[in-house]
C-alpha cells in the first residue's frame, strides 16, 4: 500500500527525526503537515524543501504542550490538506541539564512530562475523536505512531526525568491501541536508540564510541532517515494485522546478552 490519499500530521518536524519522517511519508505519496515551534525558520523551511521535491506539504506551527491548541492544530492541517489519516507524535525535549539524579529539578521534570508525555496523550485523544466522529474513506489506512525512546526501557541515570516521561509515553501507545483497535485505528510505539541528530550532537562522539565497543549490535549510530523508513512502513499498512507493538529502532541495543 502506498500513501496515495493519505494525510499525515508530524509533530516536531522542523528537523531531525521528525523532518526525516515527514520526508519519508512525502516520498510515499502522503500529503504532510509539519508541526514545530516555528523558531529559526521552523517547519516553514522544511516545508519549502519538501515542496521542492513535489510533496504536498504545509507548515502548522504550534506548541504541542499547549493542549488548548490541539483542535486548532488538527483543523489547520485538514483545512490545508484534507482529512487526516495519520498522526505521528514525534515532538520531544531532553532534560534541562544532565547530571546526578538527586539534583534533577521540578522544572526539568515538568518540561519532559508536558512535551514527551502529556502532549502525546491529549493530541492522540483529540485526533482519535476527530477520526471517529467524522467520515473515514474506505481503503485508507488510519494510524497513530508515537516516537518515544529506548529510554522508555533502559535507564539513563543522568537524565531520569526524560526516562520517566518516555516510559509513560510508551504506555500511552498501549492504552490507545487497546481503545482504538475496535475503531480500526492502529497505534504503534517506535523507540529510537542512538540516533545522530541535533539533539544528540553534544554526545555524538561518546555514543559512537560506545556503539563501537558493543553497546549496539550494529557498531554505529542510527540515522534519522532510518526512523523515517520504519514509520513509513507502519503508516502505509506494510505491517498489517498489527497494533500496540513496540518497534525497537536501536540496532539491537536492548537485546539481552551475557
């Protein structure tokens, strides 16, 4: 199944993994609404790049942690591109400062929870209500993908609030999969491992060294376009009769080993 007739909203799509997902969906034939905060060119620059490749794309700037703006965000995407079939919750933030767990601040904790967890929950809820309340087109594939992290499972003690937020986001994927299965809406949780992005640039060399030392089974960092390929397979229905699954995009990092 290709993406003809499919319309996706991708959050946090101004750069990194989100932009790679948007590009991959555009290549598959999706129309794509790119959300980001709108700073430093934000989604507008990314949209220009996609349009240059023949993708029908639109920017829908906004802060996903502003729950009151969710309905307007979805409405703006649909007004520009048509009824949405796909939501990719990718927007996320890291900790304000890595360090001793005993020094983690409430500010950093609340920020991680607001963007990485609460926004996922309520934007998914808003999107699902919109799908169920409106007419869906037979033959199109309806799905939600939450991009969480390997840290939903694996402890990183110097950024515990981030781990807590991603663990909660992983459960959000499961509970919505259980609720929306009867509606024919698939829900997936993609958990990236060591991916080379702007967010990980400061620790890239450390991650690369640890990968080469055996932390991952493939001795290298992952690339954003690889996550884009995984998400494209999910939202085009290339993995049918599946929902609620976790896809560990981590080069085997979490495979139990002696």
